[in-house]
C-alpha cells in the first residue's frame, strides 16, 4: 500500500523485519495536530518487537529510509544495556544504565507523541548532535544516535511525551548476555517456580540479577549461584514469575573492574503461557 497524505509508518525490527504502513485514525477532540499524535499504530507491531527483543519505531513516510540505518546499527550493537517501553505517562521520565568499556553505543528512542529526549553523559553534560563522533538523527517521533567510544559510567535517558514509547540502549562490546533457559516448563508461567539459567560472555565478576517490569521498574532480586557444566560455567537462580510482563537485568563488574548492566531484551509475559 502506498502511503497517502494521512498515513504513518510503524516498523518493528525483530529477528526478521516485520514492516507495515498503517493508516492514521480520525483525530480525537483535544488531540495534538499533525503526525504521529493524530494517528494510531497497530499494537501488534509493538507487541512483536517486545516479544522478540526487536526494535519498534514510528517513521514518517519521508523517514522510512532511516529504518535501514536502525536495522544495520542494531545488528552491530548486539548487547542490550537498557530497554524500557509501554505507554508513557505524563511528566519527565528518567532511565539510567551503567556502561562499561564498549566500542560504541546505539540509542534508539521512539515516543509517539514526543516532547523531550535528553541523553546525559556520566559527566552530567547533555549529549549534543554536534559532539565529536556522534551520528545523530532527529526524527518526528524519536532519535537514532550512535556514539563511538563512550565514557564508562552512569548514562541517563530522559523522555517526556505520551502514548507508545520504547527507549533502548545497545552496545557493541565484548561482554554479552546469552540466551535464557527456564526449567522445568521451558518458559515462565505465573504460579510455577522456575530456575532461570544464562551465561555471560566476555568475563564478569560480582554478578547480580533482578526482574524489572516492561517500564523498567524493579520487581525484585534473583539470588544466583554458579553451576559447572560441560559447556562451561553458567549462572542459575530460582524465580517465581510475577503476574506482569518482565525482563531480566544483569549487573556486575567487567574484566577491567568497571560496573556494567546487561538486559535480556525479550519481554516475557507469564500470563500468555499455557
């Protein structure tokens, strides 16, 4: 379908790229004029991105070429450092993540009714489009930013606006979080205790785990133990899946002793399991 004068583009970039051009709905009384606030994205694409750990972005028809840039950057930035999404409530929201020694960072921030996006360096200074080495793309409903050789430390993302949002920081670096496995059921189910197992590539110490909501609110710590296997050491911990969708967040210190954070990008919804 060719985009008409009142269409919006919603792109979910997952393991395989699922793309759609979606027709804007009639504006509601009091709604902000113009795209994309005047439109309504099919939530199927957002749910697909969250369920697979892929990207979700709202592109104006004139911005669709930027989807290729986001896909290419995501493929080279395979370690997720921060991921928060859902329906954005009123006010300024701040999300933070400890960044270790990595080659580069990718910030992809999508807010359907966008007001403010700020990225704060560990020094407290705001990241600017004119900063050396920054590849900065300002779009109608978000930002796509690549930064080489970021300073280690606490980075912050601040966003305000409304409706659908997804804020993601990905890293190109040695330390990575492997695939999660759940036993005995293979996937988390509400009311059934599970043992979650994972590996960390790149060397790590003082490793801790916790569960967070889709919006990156804490749900509680996961006590970990190290298990020796034929394939090497892996971490294991017992969880009691909550009644809301959740992600697993891993923190610790890298091989250089720097604090790090890694997030399993896939959102698990125990309520949808048989």
